C-alpha cells in the first residue's frame, strides 16, 4: 500500500499573526460519544469520538482496548497543518526508516458528514490513501491526524470556496468522461467532431446540474476566522472526533523539529490510550 497521508494546501496566504498556542477552542456544543485519553511523551491529549461516525468510533475504541497504539510514533508533523500518527510499523522504526504505510491490513468505509463535521482547529480525522487509488475515500484502519491549521480571512475563505467548487466540478466531469469513454472513442474514430462537441456540452450540463457550489456554514466560517483549521480538506476526509483538552500538547508536537518526510527528529510516542469519563 502506498503511504497514507493527507494533502497539503499552501496557495493561500494566512492572516495569522499570533502563535497558534494562543488559540482557544470554539464554544460550540460537542457531539456525544466516548472520551479517550491519549498519553504521549509530551503530555496528555483528551479526545471525544463522535457517535455519529460509528464505524470510526467503534474501530478506534477496539484498537484502544487492544493497546494497539502503545509506543506508536507521531511520524508526520507539519506546522500550521496537522500532526499524524497511527502507523504500527513505527513502534520499532529506526531514525531513517520510511513511515506512513502501516495499518491493520483493513480500511474503514468513509463517514464524511460535511458540512456538519469539518476540519477546525483540534479536529480528529482519519488519514487515507489518495483518490487516485482510493476513489471511495476509505479511511486507514489506524492512522489519524489532529488538525492545527491556520486562520483565514472571510475573503480567503470565499476564494477557497470557489476553488473547492471548481475542483468538485472537475472531478465530477472526469467521472462522467470515464463513464462515456466508449462513446468518446467512437466519435474520435469516426471523426465526428460535432457529435463529440455535443457530448461534451451534455456532460458539462450534467456536471453543472449535479455539483452545487461549495458554501461553508456560518459555524465553519466562524471557526476558520477565529481559531483556524484546514478547510481545503473538508468533504474529502472523515472527521470523527475532536480534542477536548490538550491542544497545548498538540502545539508542542507540531512545533518540534522535523527532518525527512516531516518526521520529528526526536521521537514522539504514544505511551498509551484509555477510555475515560467525560
């Protein structure tokens, strides 16, 4: 399996001037679900898993009960983006060992509930392989990331909505062209330019009818303009929880020195996880 990761997005500038450690979590109701304490070599992180993403919740709790995550490294850390962990091969990995491809040999059906759950600061989400080899956007069986991200102005978010809409339309159009591949080949073979153009216009019309413009909710805009996050990932990765306490620890992790492939120079480990009372 290819390396499991998440896409970076650096084309938009950030208006963030203060350090991310000065952020505070949004004061919105926290969805119901079990609470897990993640003990790391840098401190404790308490997370809530969402009952509304039951496949991811149940799988995570199963791995916690099996002590699966004990000794696993945070193997991919990108400042003002996210911190990633969950690769079981990292437990005994040497300093130069490539990481990011390990998992329990299964994936989880996507539970993408956007716009309800989005990539705000402190969101807990599942890593996965790319759309090219994973069009169903199934999640890794064990790898996950915690969002740090950046703050954005309203204008930057509007630009991002336009780009996300354009990308969604492009993806849908490509999907249609694959479905009509036989007809397209036939038009090319016969030299029927008029027929080919008519089909192109038909697929454009189908795309425009099917793909609605991306519009962030008021809650998402409020979060991204105050505490920040990674909005370009919304709707493409499963967000299945959020940090309740310990973002100061996540901040320390994201500010650690990194080397090749964004791996921390000094190992940062999960010592253990356990279910705790809310």
